[in-house]
C-alpha cells in the first residue's frame, strides 16, 4: 500500500497465491513462509526493539528441537501490538544477542525458560546447553547475577554446580539426588 499498490490489486495477488498474508500487515511473496518466515513477521509487527524470546529463541539456539506453535516476541516497553493467532507479544525489554533474526542471547533464553520450568526441566535445559557447548556454567552464573530477581535462582545455582561436577542430563541429576547422595554411594 505504501508503494502505491491499490487494495484491489493486493486482493487479486493474494487470491492468485502470488502474495500470502503471514499475519495482519505482513505479506510474503511465493510459497508458505514456514516457521522461520512467521518468526520474522513477528519481529516486524513487534517493532524496532523486538526480539524473539522463550521457546522461539530456544528453538533458534538449538535448545529446543521442535519449533513452537506460538512465536514469542518481546516488543519493548513502548509498543503494544494487537493479539494475533500464533503469536505472543510480551511487553518487556530484552537485549538481543548477536544473531539474526533478533533473539535473546543463549544465557538470557535459558534463564527465561528456567523461570517457568520444573526441577527436571531445569536440569535438562542447563545440562544440555552446557554439555553441547552452547554456553558455560560461568556465563550462566554471570547472567543470573545481573538479574535482581529470578524465581528459580537457588535451583539454577545448585544445578550449575552439579553440571560443573559432571552431570550431563536430567536423568543423571535425578540419580544423583535420589539415589547416590541419599544412600551415600561413591560419586559416579
């Protein structure tokens, strides 16, 4: 529309399949934009401070295998996009990492994901991220220290200590706290 294409032409292009509506206000040329294209559309809707976060950033960082159905976008504090199917806009400022599309860094993404996770999920996320060398326990502890409040702070600190000592999965963590320590077994 800003380039002078009238509404009737836009409708015709959409009907022909030349142009697809990804979400209100964002068009795509050609075939299905897929998850990655939908993620970019969320950033466009979110504005200049927008970054992908939570499961969406986790998927792009390789922390979560399957792309989430709902794309999460942090939009900053001055913007409030209207609700759209398939998107979750969070009004909070997050610093982007140094990758495209813009998303929270690995450490910030992990801390955000851990905030709503149970003990086994926290163990799995942290152990997988450190053992796959996406980050280190030291960088995670430094990122945690910068956040004044985090609902899982004690658990994350304890888990990172166990990861440093060699725990590489949620199963190893569960064995350590449920079998090895209570029964006084030697360290595996």
